[in-house]
C-alpha cells in the first residue's frame, strides 16, 4: 500500500471545494476519496452562513477508487447549474430564507392555542416574549408539541418567527442556544422544576437536523468503505446527539464523541466483524 | 439597554431588590455593570460562567441592533 495523502478545503459549494482539493493534490478525481466534513449552508439572510468543507484522501491503489467516491458525489449536482446552489437536496426546508415567510416554508406542526398549553408552555412563552421584547426583537412565537411521537412527554417547541431573525441564531446557533438556556432557566425557576421546552428560530433546528442526519449516513458509508474511523467537525452537544441518534441502530458502525468543550466531535467507527 | 440584563438577573436571584444595573457610557462602547446580593452571585454567573456568558451573548444581539459595543461586567 502506498502512502495516502489528504487535504482539506472549503468553498461555497461542495463541487468547488473538491476541485480546489484536487488541484492541491495534483491528482484526478477518480483517485481520491471525498469526505464531506460540513455541508454548505447560507444561513438566514447571510448570517450563520457556512462554506462547504471537505477532505480529499488519495485512495490506496488496491482500492477501486471510484467506489467510495460514488456515495457523496451525487449529493451535489452543482456543475449542472450555472449558479452554485448553497443548499443541498430537500428544497422545502433549506432553500427558503426567512424572507419567504408567507410561502409554505418550513413544515411546522399546527400551533396550539394558549388554552391548550400546559404550565410549562405558558410560562416558557411568557418568559420568551419578555426576553424578546427586552432584546428589541420583533417576532411572533408559536407553540406546539415536538412531533417526536415517542410519548406525550415530548417537549413544547417555542418557534420564533419573523423577519431578520438571523441574529437570534448566531454562529453555529450560539445565540439560539443562549436564548434557550436563559429562557429555560427562568421558566424552570418559576415552575420549580425543569421546564419541558425547547426553542427554535424559523425552523433552523429542524433544517439542521435534516442536514446532520444526511451527513451522518454519508459519513457512515465512508467509514465502512475506508475501513477506518471518520471524524466529523466539532459540533455543539445538541447536534452531536442528532448524529449519534441517526446512527444508533446502524449495523456496521458505532459512534463516539471525542475532544473537549468546543472541540468535541463525533467519530464514526466501523464495527469489527 | 439595561432592561434586558435587569430582567434576567431579577428573574434568577433570590433577592431581586438588590439587583442593580448601571450603564457606563464610553463613547462607542457601553459597559453594563450588574450588581446583585453576595449570595446571588452564583446564580447570575452560573457553573463555569455559563449564565453570565449566555447573558453576554444576548446582550450582543441588542448591541448589534444599536451599532454599539456593550460589555457586561458582574461586580
């Protein structure tokens, strides 16, 4: 086995990033394995936009080079279109920025009226509305049960809707995480127990979840084909959990988080047979 | 501008009457000084400063809207 080389690149879409990487390595596309570290996302109104990040590894000569590549490649039919499409496949979720609000954007469950909310939802909603007002953010909050269907203990979702809400999401969802943390803290204090609520902004989390699930599946395929552990980008706890859950029942890989704090990331490990 | 911090702090402490937020203006940037009762310090700081940091992140949203730099100090 000759030694393998690898390079990581990022660009506004996956195809461009791959081309850059190929140039850097000076090899043909057939001789590399493409790992998509992060799918591109244009965020909401440009805020929270992320480039595509990929890793190219020269394949060992014994390996049929085209096989491993076939998995991630079709995900990005970018060259067919003149403009690089920043968002991957499912258009209903990702291709709609916040501005297209009045059209059928994100598929949200029907909101619940105040009389049908329990105490958690009511207190959470009041707290969140107060916080938003003090932050001088104009937005509407709709409330519904998370459609997890697991049990009737699924959390209430406080979905924040409105224009220009990118600021409420922040880089890697940091602002949204802080807003949720403070809202829960205040509501839980008032309720004197853990408030069963989660926050979202314009369906950001649901979209992110879809992207992460797809990423997880594809990286699992990579791990199997490479026969070695594949490491994903650092992610916040909530996002790592989505990846772990997506692969929990996968027969051929296991997952594990490694690293500390902000650098903690998921690794996908092929199972030994 | 201080209302946000005041609201959060008062909602988290045992003694809201001792919550005080002072705005110190320094041209383009503003410092928000948060004072709470000694026994309540832990509540507004949190484990590893988690509460304080979350407050700072939210203050930043407000700061961005006003085109200012706002720093939050707990004293």
